[in-house]
């Protein structure tokens, strides 16, 4: 599997989580109240797998190398993708901050949760679409075999730091459990 294929595979898991979050958003719009535990699991997944594991590899390893490689010509698209990662982190923090109020039935906290959830889902879906359909094709064309191999080694190191295959399996289980918890309601 190439590095962009492995990132796209991670996107598939992120999109499964996003589909459940979208279901939770629809419920909130109908005044249903998904359990606090669902959002806690979603925040765990968003913080660990989507951001610390996946976004880190893209942003700090791949974008860094690409920026040097194309001598600034890719600065525009890379800045946009970095900005979207950053916005996603902000939405996740705001969701986390609204959770206590939401659990207590506070209407303003509920609307704040809904607002940031909707934004997170929308920006992340667009972001993943861009990477899968535009950006990764470009990465495949631009990087030499040596650069790809070097990046692959760096990715492996980062993956091992997080627990490697076990971490991926645990994250898959987490998504399954959060979706199951939502489905039961
Ligand atoms: Fe990304
Ligand atoms: Fe990505």
C-alpha cells in the first residue's frame, strides 16, 4: 500500500465516524438527545485517531516535505489544508467545552454543540474529499521514489509511537462502539 493509499484508508474510518456524527446532528435537530457517552467517544476518536495520528502525519511530515519540494508553488493548497486541520481542532475543543452544559440540559450549550458539530462534519468531509480526489494524486506525481520511501519510514515511526496496528484496531472498535451506542437510541 502506498502512503497516500494508507492515508485514504484512514479516511474511510474517519468518514464512518463522521457518518455517525451526522446521524447525531440530525437527532439534535429533532430535539433528540444522543447520550453524553457517544460524544465522549467521538471526542476521543477525533482527538487521537483523526488529529494526533492522521492529521499529524499529513501536516508535519507530508506537507512539510511537499512545501520544500515545490519551492513555494504548493503553499496555497497546503495552507488551506492546514487551516482546515486547525479549524477541526477548534470545533472539537468547542464541542468538548459544551458537553457538560449539554448533559445538564442547557439549551445554549446544546445549540453550541450542534453548531460546532455541523461545522466539524462539513469542513472535514470537504477536506477529505479534497485530499482523496485532488491533493493525493498530486502528491503521488510530485514525490520521487526516494522521498516516498523516506516519508513511509517516518510514517511508520509515528504509527509505532501511537501503538501501530493495535492503535488502528482499537480506533476501529471505538467507531463501531460509538455508532452502536447511537443506534440503540
Ligand atoms: Fe488532512
Ligand atoms: Fe487526511
